[in-house]
């Protein structure tokens, strides 16, 4: 808490003057072009590794960067409505064109799934992580995936792909994908190396975003 308060004072004195006009304009409304779905983990800082400014991203953060699937034709979530409400607002009100699901290495939620949800003492977390069980089954059915890296990190990547599939279960997402008005992306943040990877369907794996492929990724999103 002490660091946060001191940070606010630093913002007031050193940073706010340069952002005053930006926030004055943002007070009139927001127009982000991306919905960013990330884990609540304190080590994952999208605004830092993506070098974004206020107003650039509409963000959902929860344990495990999870999107509960739609429960039926009416577009209702199978869990708490928070994520579904944010998706609807982002697409229908803000008109975002891209949705990014971003997982990360050393994710505590993925490690809990690897150890088994039944061992968790916290009932709400135990229930919430059921939305990651499909990724666990994929990993267990294809153990060769885990050989590439630590099993919980491979699970984290598989979980990103599963949450993208969960997104597609929402009628509004499906409709906009069919109309080519929306693009879905899977990202993964490697904490150890402080690098961001993008899932490339052409090669079937996550590839580091760098100068060699940045233009290709941008062009695919236009």
C-alpha cells in the first residue's frame, strides 16, 4: 500500500502534467480497438509490455484469464455474468475489432489445475477453475505437448486456446467472426524472458513477437 500511495504522488507531480490533456479527452468517452483478457497475476502488466496508453485497451482480468462458455442460444454465460457483460459491451458499445486472450508462464491457476482442483481448499476458486479442465484433458491426452516445456506452462498455452474456443460460443462473437468484423488472438507472456508470444495457426504453436514477424501479425489484423 505504501508503494501505491507514493506512486500516486509521483504520478501527480511528474507524470500527470503530460497526461492531463489525454485524460481530459478520455473523460468525454473511450474508443479502444482491443479487448484484452488477461490473468489477475500481479506480474502480468499488459500496459507495460505492450507499451499502451490510457484508452487503448478494454481489459478483463481474472484468475487464469478465463472466459466461461456461453450456456445457450440466448448468449448467457455458464458462470458469473461479469466476463460476458464485458464482452458484450466491448463488441456492441465500444466496437472493438480484436480480442486478445493472454496467458502467462508460472501461472498459479494452471499449477492448481495440474495438481487437481479437488485439492483446493477455496470453494470459489475450485469452482471457477472448472473452465480450465478441458485444457487439462488435452494435455493429458497428448503428453508429448508437455515435453516441450514445463507441464504447467504448456497447460497455460493450451488454456489460452481453450478460452478462445469459449469466446466463440457466444452468439455475438460468432456473428462478428462470420461477418469478418472481429479477430481473435492468443498471446502468452513469458515471465522469465519478459517476452510476448503470439499463437501462429500456420505452425500450430506460440511464436515470440519480434521485429521479424511484427508486420505480418499487424497485416493479419487489418
